């Protein structure tokens, strides 16, 4: 599929708008960067914003553990500790307060 066909297909799906105010200096820097990538200002901004959004979501959704933490996590799953008094009390409270349908 040619680039023009992909752009036409992509543009047909684009229905939402966002607006932003920026200084002339900010626009100049962003425009220069877009030019270096061979992209329009809009495409560059949208691509950059989407990549930043996806990175932010990954930071908040993906849990990264060290090797030591990973081993401790797996160990606790394979060999969980016995329930303590507080956990047994919570189970008992749940049984009293929650009725199954």
C-alpha cells in the first residue's frame, strides 16, 4: 500500500481534534524537529504525544522487579505463609457481611 493510500485511509478515521496554545519559540522548535523527520507539524505532534502517552501508561501499568524481588514474589506464590489472626478475622467478617446471590 502506498504512503498516500495509507494517509488517506488514516485520515478517513480521524474524527477527533485537540487544540493547544504555544509560544512562537515552542512552535519553531517543534517545526524544526518535524522537518528533520520529514513529517508535518501535526503528524509530528500527534506521534510524539502518542508515544509519550504510551510510555506514561507503561510506567503505571507494568511492574518491574529485580531478580531478587522476582524470586521473593514467586516464592510467596508457591509457598504462601499461613493466614495470621487479622486475615482470619477479615475472612470471618466477609462471611458475615457478604451474602452470595
